[in-house]
C-alpha cells in the first residue's frame, strides 16, 4: 500500500520529521493517481548497478503497462521470462 499526506500531497514532499502526516491509501486510490499522469520513474538493478529510467505508462484494469523497445535495456532485463524487481513512482 502506498502513502500520501493527510492533505492529499504525495508522501515524497513531507519532511521526515513529520511522519504523522502520512497515511496509507487504498489500491484503488493508487490506480487513480497513476492514471492521472503519463510519465513515471522505474528503478531497478542491472549488473549490480541501480538504473533509473523515465518511462511512459498505461493503467488498464489494475495492471501497469510500460512501453519499451525490444532492444532496450528494460526489455533485456526481462528476456526469457526473467523477473526484474523494480520500484515505480509518479508525481501527481
């Protein structure tokens, strides 16, 4: 479950000395926030190094689709059914 502030601001904008301003949000709210924007950031690891990529995405039925080219690094990381652990965030 993601979090946002009690004022509706994204959690990333809350100073760490005020954790009481954070609250958990429901998955449906997460999807609303994701659908409100076109671009996000995907972070993963490739060959032991952190990779952060700005990507465009689409939310459809609760799934998040990220578009990439077959020869792109992100596509290579999932070749042959491999699972690339990643974090995805957007600003909304």
